[in-house]
C-alpha cells in the first residue's frame, strides 16, 4: 500500500497543480530536487570537475541503481541524455543488410519509426509491423508466424505513448528467445510505472527515460544491453569515454555498456536520476503499479460515463495512461481549458503513433496520465471539468 499523504508531502508540486501529465514529465519528489540542486551548487562553489570528484560515489551509484531496478548487471547500463538517444545508440549499432527485416508494433513510437524508415532507405531493410490481436495489443501468434531467417531484430514499444495499452512484453520475449532474434524494448512509459525485469521479459536491449514515471529530472535516459550482445553492437558514435586511444591508428572500445555513453554529461541530472530510481525502489514497483493501474481504471470508468466522451484505450492489461476525446472539443483546446484550472493533461497528436492513429482513424487525443501520488479528489476535479466541457 502507498502512503499517499506522505507521497504528496514529499512532492512540492502537489501544492500547486493537479498533475495528470506523468507520461509527459512527472513531478519530481523533494529528494530528487535536493540531489540536482545540491550538485549544481557544489559545481558553482568548487568547480565542475572538482564537484564530479567530490560527488563521485553518488554519481557512480546510478549504474547499480538502474541495474537493480531492471534486474540487470551494472556493466549492462549506460546513461544517456534521453530515452531516444539511448535507443538510437543501440539501434544504429545493429549491422543491418539488404533484405533484413525488423518486426515492430502497430503502436510504435514516432522517433523509433523515423529511425526504421531511415535505415530502411539506407540499408534496404524491410520494416514489418506485427498485427494486433483482438485486445489491440501485439499479436504474439502473428509475431510467431512472421519470424523467419530474414528477421534480424524485434523492436517493440512496451507501453505506447498514446494510451493505456501494455504490450505482452514477456510473451514477445519468449518468441524472440526461441528464435534467437535480438529483442529491443522501448520501455520509456513502463519503467517507473510497473515492474520491469529484463530476465522475466527476455529483452536484450531496453531504453528508458528519467523524467516520466520515474520522476527524475529532464534530460536523462538510460540504456540496458545484455552482456552477451554488448560486444556485437558497434556504437554509431564514439568518443574518449567509449574508447581508449591506444596507438596512433588504433582505439579500443570499452567492454561494458559505457561504450554507448558520451564523455560530457549533466552530472546534476545523473545524480538526480539515481535518486529518483532509489526513491521508486523505496516505494516498491509492485505497490506503485497496483495504485497506478487502479487509478487509471477508475478514471477510465468515470470519463466513460460522461455523454460525449469516448475513452480510446486498448489492451488486455491497461496502465495509468488514459486517453479520450470529447465531441466538439479539440484535444488542444481542452488541454488549454484544463490548464487554466491548474489541471495538467496533454494532447497526444496523431503523428506520435501514426500507424495506430491511421488504423483506428483517431483524432488528436487528450491524455491524462496518473501516478501514485494522485488522489481520487484530483480525478474528480478532472472529471467535473471534462463534464462541463462536454456540455457546451
Ligand atoms: C516519451 C517516449 C519516448 C522518448 O523519450 P525521450 O526521453 O523523450 O527521448 C520513447 N518512447 C515512448 C513510448 C515514449 O512515450
């Protein structure tokens, strides 16, 4: 059970806003704020490099914390400035050749898909979205049928950006393992929201962000690469952190996942991210997930009862991301109206998941994403405001 009163006491933003944009960027808790500001202050007092040295243990703790969160080893973790950059560093490291296939999901994320198109054009790779099943999630049966010797990567978004759907990541992992195909999971919306364990899921690469359900600072993300795959992925960019310059004409890549990192990093943000991971682990991901899923279901039910409101979420398992439309009121317009009442939601544009939006003929959606620190009273406020908007 989550002590919601404590969670709110430890979240300064709760005094000011009803924050239902946790899938965009969550409200950080006080310990995260203290860690970030504390490191910036140290940099200002003693110098940036000197602050790094003094705060080294806190900075290095990031690898152990992220590994614990994902059930991985610290050497399999790389820090990045975003989930997208983390994902890119692994994706562009695969040696694709003409005729290779990438299997992906219908509700795949915009930035991933742009990268698929680029690689398809450059390397002659074919990108094949796996059809959905009757719940709107990736069909594991269709995936199994599509697997053959041409498939060089299975790349799936765990929780899409545009709704409550949770894809069956572990069932997909079982198919990938059986076929011996590398499996890249975009876990940007799931990490921090629900338990994500790389062994249970069976993914080989995973990307996540700091600012969403983990409640870390903006400008942070991280990558997991299974140790058995590390040596086979060539990072698309290298620098003096990723490799040692050992002879005038030769460098040696680091053996661990730090080969995917940049030398320069936002250390204040990195310390903040470690703190956010520790903080999430302190609550427990199972407890967080139970509360988030329950709040999500409750919000869906209440919105669905309002005439003129259509809830758009798919999935056999549904999470804390709730998307809906209101007849006669555009998503951006409703978002602006709610903002005037200090209720934060976002408008999820069709283009963020173009295949899914086209397949379902979706307009832009209103996205309200709950976290464990949200309350029933906050959901009431949203529901009341939406009810009024739907009347006009
Ligand atoms: C937000 C999001 C991303 C991108 O995360 P960044 O940290 O902004 O790069 C990737 N995938 C999904 C599903 C997302 O929702």
